[in-house]
C-alpha cells in the first residue's frame, strides 16, 4: 500500500502571533492536510506534520501529493517535481494522458515534457529507476520558463 503524504510550504499569516513550530515562511511541511476552508475571502489550509504537530498554516497553492515512488537516488517523488532525462526536462502531473505503447488514454501520474507539452510519459513505478529529480515547480520556477510561455 502506498504511503499517503503531502508537502506544502509553511505560511505564517500573522507576524505577531506565536506558532506551534519553528517553520518559517516557505519551509516545506511534510504530513497530512488537516483542514482546508475559506473564511470571507481568505483560504486557510492547515497540515499535521509527520511528528503529529497539527495546526500548521500552509499555502494551499503549494500542496503536492506523494506518488509513493522514489527516484534513482531514493528521493521521494511528489506532484510538481521536475526531472531531467537525456537533456529534456519533465514536470510531474496527475491526470489523463495518452499512452502510445498501450494505445489508450490512461489516468494517473505522468511526466510532461516542459519544452513540448504534447509529449508525455507515464509513471507507473516500474520505470522510476531512470527518474532524476532536479527540483520542483515551487522552488525552481526558472526551470519552467519555456513551459509557462
């Protein structure tokens, strides 16, 4: 069974408040989403980290789900991660993609070529020995320059 895990960037909404942890704005929090709500025009998301500390405010736009897989270096692979293979860069997404080997549409994790959004490659756990994570879309936006054009 796959480990259920998320990561998101900590956000301290009130600079004068005391927080339950030492996370600073932008630090990655690993754990589970414990609350996600909107109050007036503000979106609040909280996580419980892997140590069991709850009520950690995170930026909901940075939430990434763990695939249950690791790359060739043992690094956990999350949604939004970027890997490089033979000079090409790929971003990990979740959704539908066309598998040319099976000649069918599939739903799940896939890497999309940053330079050519049409070429896609599925991630099924048997081929992750070639995956080399070089960053992610939140910490390394410069890797996505052409992708965002």
